[in-house]
C-alpha cells in the first residue's frame, strides 16, 4: 500500500509539474456553460447564434472539415430544419470537380458537404494570415483551459473556456512588451503558444446581429460561438451523458439484486 501511494504521489507530481512548466499563458476565465456537468445540455438558441458567428466571422479564415452541413439538423445539435440546412449549405461556395471536360468548378454547397476551407491550400492560408488558421471542428478538445491534474479532473479540460478567453483577451501590451512585439502580431496573454498571436481581434461589439435579439457584444458572441464549437467537437455529448446515466441506474439495480440473491442463498448456511 505504501509503495502504491508513493507511486501515485510521484505520478501526480510529474503531471502537475508538466502543467506548471508551461509558461506565458494566463489561466482561462472561469465562465459557465449550460452543457457542463453530468446533466448539462446544449442551449439550442445559443448553438444557432454560435453558428451565425462562425458563419459571418470565423469561416472567413477557418474551416470545419470534420463536420457536414447536415449535422446541423441532428438530434442534440442546433436543431435546424432540413430546409434551413439546405439553405445554409447553399450560402457556401464549394470548389468541386472535375466535370465531364476535366475542369474544376464552383457550385453552391449541399447538405452532404463538409464545411469548406476559405483557402485553396495551407500555403495560401499562411500567406494571408501569417500562420495557417487551425480547423475549428475539434478546437475545444484540442486546447486546454485548465492546468493541473486535480483541476482538470474536477473541472474538465476547459477548452471552451480557453477559446472564450482567447477571443475576449486581446489587450494593449505594456511599454516594455511593446518593444518586443513581432511584426504583424497582436498581444493576447491567454494565447498558450506565447503572448503574441497572428490572428487580429475577430469580434467587435455589434458585429453580428442575432435573429432572436440576443445581446451581441464581444463577450456574448464569444460565449455563443464557443458553445457552438463545443458541440462540433462532441455532437453526441447529450446522448453519451444519457447513456452513462442509464448504465449507472442499471448497475445500481443489478448490485441490489445481487445483494439480495446473496442474502437469500446464504441465509440458511450455518457458520
């Protein structure tokens, strides 16, 4: 037992030390989402607003190549109708082909298409932005927001909080930091790869107007789009939680039955 405890403490120290070794990033802001916790669910209206922010702002630079337009109508998602999905897909231009003459061509998007990249290739994306904008399909699972073994065990990885913090965390650098500013970079203390990021502040108050009249300041738009990106990273989250809850109930009932069977079986056995 002592040996096991020693190994456990050593392991936690190792992982904790690895987390603390990452320097230069401010811890993510501790905001709450409706989908957090074992019984959390996505807010359908928020997902629809988040999609609109992605469409009007993020899709100008970022792709979501692991998500199809038709997924927007899936159970547990933004709950768009099939007709709405077709219209949303058609608002994108897809480079397709070759046709019967061997030529490439552009066409309106179809529900079966994945979200396209706005650039023809990574080199074009890097030339336009100073770096290749990451695909956003799994961004909230690929980026940590919380650091430290116990923190992540209790709060989760914190990807939505990190992305939210990044979107709302642009600031003017101090005079000392301004001297170190790389050309074409912007100061953001929440950026995990360092305090300087190639992406300019993507959001501004009033940039997107929501159909439901919801607030459209930077903080609210950032929360809406990060909720949408949390759904794209794990579209079956609600089903997974429901299945897990049902499994726990089943195991509890089974444990109770096994206990009473054991009591019944051994009731008349003398000691």
